[in-house]
């Protein structure tokens, strides 16, 4: 009966397979601490204990596969926490329902091969795999996960050689992969969840060949505020592939995101660094600004040359080199000290001198930051 312990097999020891195909249970099926020297098969079984534990398989040891497919269904929580499975765990095509609560609790599970939660799996409720270690692949491919307003999938501290998150549709609920080690990660923009937590998450490679702009949309799905590590992890992946420009795009986006968290005066300085040198990741901008300011100054002073301070000692006037002397923080050509503009020319000279100092300072700061990150 629901709400009762229908089957109790605590610390059961079996020297072969446990075949529970087509089993129907009303209440809790408890087999915690069991040791099964073979396969544990729940194909087409139906377990029902709404609001309680449908299956309590805490700390079981299975030497072959632990299977819940095809046709398995459960009303209530499935507990596999602490389990050790020497082969694979499979939920392909299963239906799990524990709305607004955890439908599958598999914390600190050790699986030697695959943990397959895809190929038609439907879950109404949360999946919690925190701290689990999967020898080969953790797959959610073609599954449907729904837990609106809550955590639909928790992969905190999970480790896998490969992780496939290409679900049938976007996961409805939060996906928390904080501090997980996902190995090779398979995903698709069409099924990215709206709320994705990637704090401290690492991966060896991203299987989908997406641009940095597309991947930045992936990172921005986090609601945890500014976190530098996800940006640096993504940039490192692009660098590993030899895509330096994509890596710089990611690191520039990181600085822009950080800027939004700073006080007003630091945000203003950040905007200057961004506009001039892209925080050091777009150094050619400094050259473009220099050329634009040089052209403006040269055109103006070519048409309105300043008067010499001492006509007998002044060198021949050059609008280009005079403008360069104004822009460069050190006097290099002797023009600035030999001529004195008046009126609007004087104000332009002040503006070019200030622009030169700002450009030099932001360039030095930004490029130093970029080099220190290499």
C-alpha cells in the first residue's frame, strides 16, 4: 500500500541476477545495502509511492548492469545514493514522477561504464547526481526533464569522461553543474536551459563547434552574478584549439561583465579601456585612435599653424609632427615647445594632449592585463 514498506530486502545478498521485470509495487521497495553478484533488472516494473520513496536502493552493490528500461515507471522518489555498479545504469524510456521534489536521487554513485538517462526518459521532478563518478558517459540525450521553479538537474561535483546534455527540449528548471568535471561535453544551443550554473565547472573539450559569440550566450544563462572562472575555462578551450581570437573575445566579454559590478568611477575607467584597446584584447584599436587623432590635428594645424615662440630659433613647422608631440606623453620632435597655438587651436591642443595621456594609460593598463593572463 502507498505510504508503507511493501518490500523489505535490506542487506540482501544474491549470488546471481535479480530480475524484477514487470514487477508492480504499491509502497516502498526497499533494498538498501544489498549486494547483487549479477544484474539488477527492473524492466517494465511499476513502482508507486506518491510523496514517499518508491525505491530505496541506497548503497547497493551490483556487479553487472542496473537497468530500469524499457517501460519502467515510478511515482515517488528513486534513491540510488551511494550505489556501486560495476557495469552501467540505464533509464532509457523510463518515466519518473515526483513533482516539485526529487524524482531521482543518485548522490555519490560509482558507475564503471555509462549512466544513461536519455533516449526517451521523462522526468517530472528533480534529478540529483551530486558527487557521482561515471567511468565513461553520462547521457541525457533525447530525455525530457521538468521541474519548473526548482532544480531540474543537479550535477554538483559530478565526474564523467563524457557528458551529453542534448535533451529533447530545453530543461525546464535550473541545471546546476557547479564544480563538476564533465570531460567531453556534448550540447546544442536549441536545448540550452534558461538557468545554467557553471561555477567552477571544468571540461576537457566542447564537442559542438560554436563561435565565441554563441558560447557567450551559453555563459550568460547563469544567474549567479559575475564569476570569472566560466569565462576563463571557455577561453582556455578555444586556446587549446588554436582559436586565439575567439579566446580574446571571451576574455573581453568577461571584463565587460565584471565592469557592470563596479562603482561608477571604475565603470567609467572601464569604458575608456574598452573603447581604446578593448581591455588589451583589441590592441589595434589604440593604433586606429592614434591615426584618427593625428589626422584631425594635422588637418587643423595645417590650416591654422600656431605662431612660433621664438621665430629665430623655431624649427620648420610640421602639422603632423606637432600633433604627434601633443599626443605622445613625451616631447619627441621639439615641435610642441617651439610653437604656441591660440584660441580654438589652444583648446584642441589641450584635448589632444589629454587624449594622448588617456590613450597611453589605458593601452598600458589593458595590454599589461592581457599579457598577465596569457
